C-alpha cells in the first residue's frame, strides 16, 4: 500500500504496544513483569519425592509443550517449587515481616542505583545485552553450566543472548 508505513513492535522486547488503524498508530507502554505458574505435569507430581507421578513421558512432553518455546525463552527465572507440607502450612513459627522484606528490597535498589550510575537505567531488568556482559561476568563454573543448558537442555539462541 502506497504511503502506508508498517510499524512492527515486539512488546516483550521493546516494552511498547502499537495499535494501528487506517489513519493513526498509537503507542502504549507495555513494560511489565510476568509471573506465571504451572504444574510440572498433568497430575502435578513429576519430581515430587513424596508422591508418584502417574504421567507417561509422552504425556509430560505434551503437557509442557502447550507453552510455546519462544514464550518460555522470555521468562527469566524458572524455579521448581515442591508441594507445601502440612507442617509448614500449619506452623506457628514467625515468618519474615513485610517491613523486613521491604528493607531488603530497598537495600537491593540502592545497590542497583549505585551500579547503574551513568548507565541511564535504574534496575537489573532494564539492562541491555552489553550491560549484562559488563556487570554479570561469568566464571568458569557458570560458563560450564550455561554451556550444559544450551547443549543438553536444548536452550535456544534467544535464551543464551537474553541471559548472557
């Protein structure tokens, strides 16, 4: 179409969503933190030391493949969380208070502000690939772990570039 500019955005990478209509394109901020959870398999017991998983390898693969690889590549932290034990749920032991957690978060933010003076960013989540390489130097052990993840766990090139 003559005279029409095609604007493509990648909301997760660019932090912007573009809504285009015939006469106008509008841009909206799309900076967010995605927090997601899923069971390790259909029955929920894969890798659970207290309960046996009833799923076959194929069922586990099919269940996990419902979430696309490119989306998984964009999730920075993956943590397996074991099922909560009854004793932990009913315990009367005092937990860390919100004030204590806030204090730890504020200390981390001060460290980030100091680290990024002159960099034009305020937090780790906004680091460019260049800044990741500058501030997150990998040691030999970490490099070997990353190599294993790429080769044995079939991490994609995107997962490598995003993380290092």
